[in-house]
């Protein structure tokens, strides 16, 4: 098992500093929110892409990939009925594929809850078809670049579109493309009525593109009430042995403390 750290909780600190901390604490990789490099991925220069990739490598880390894909420039929306917005979002996702490849990453986690929620008067079926069409339009490019788009179910508090792993898997199976997989996130799975270990066991390791670890209280694993013992057992049962990325949403007392406590807790289950 390899452990990664999502970079946005360091809030503007230089990538070299973030990578140095991650490496010193024993992490294997860095996962990047594009907005930490620029408000728009389209404005990230070739030089900055090369520099960022080199910094990550110089610290003995791997670039896992990207997440918070549509949290950058305004006006992006996965399920919109507006043709111009839909086209702009499709083109931006294509741009993010290029960015991920340039940084040496392999996965793109599609969460961005506000940018996929149903518009006023829109039906769930209509939103589903818009998302399906957009994903299908970029997946062959993802395949050519050996990249995987990972569809992330999120809680009803965050969005009203794809709230359960079962719903996410329905879309994955309908599209049926090898470069679209499900993304599992412990915080999000905690919002379902089914126990998290049972949700994990409902999918196969080959169905999973990526995996975020955190707590329902929005801190890191081991920093709340979520018991990772049964979760770790379920992960082993299905044979997932790739990345576990620490993604948190509350940054106190400080990012380094969160990163340290998180990896120490994870190591107690995945030595």
C-alpha cells in the first residue's frame, strides 16, 4: 500500500516545502488540486508543469494525479443544460487530462459537488445523460494517455447528484470504458446507510480508480470516530493495494500535524 497526501490543505505554501514535509513523514506521493497551481489549469505554463514535476521527483515522491477538478475557474458544470457551459466544461476536463499527464499523474478524481448538482427544474435523468455524454467525450483521450477518470460519489449534504457508490457504479457500468472507474472516499461513504466496510466489499479492486482516506468529521484518518480496523480489513479482502490518499477539509491545528497523525494511524493497519 502506498500513502499520498493532498496538497491543498497547505494553503499556498510552496510545492517544494509541501513535498519536503510529505517525504519526511513517509508519504509516497502527492495528489494535486489544480487551483493550487493557478486559478485555471489553462494558465499553468509548460515551465511550471516541468518545475512542479521535478520538485515532486526530487523529494522521492510520485505524482498521484488531480482532484477538485472543477473548483478552479467559474462557470464549469458537469450536468448543465447550457450548451456553452457544457462545452467549456468538456474542454476544461480535456485540459486537465493534459495537465495530469504533464505532472506525471495517473488519476483524476471527479468530485466537485457544486459543479455537478442539478440545475433548477432539471431532472435526475437529464443530469445523468449530460454527465454521461461529457465523460464519454473525453474517455478515449484518457485511454490514449493511460489516465483514469475516477467518479466520486458524495454525500447529499454536498450535492444531489450521485450520492452512493451504487449510483456511481451504475454510471461506470453504463459507460463501460476501461478508463472510467469508481472513486471511494471514507467521509462520503460514512453518509450512506450501509456500513463503510460493506460498501467497500460491494466493489472489486479492479473497479476502483482511487481511494481517499479521512474521517466524517472532515479531519484525517484516526482524528475522529471512524474505526479503520474494519475498513482496513475490507480493503484487504477485496485486494486493493494501490494508493490511499489523505484528503482533509479542516486544517487545524496545522497541516503538518494532520499529515503526521494520519500516516501514523494508517501505518497501524497497513505496515
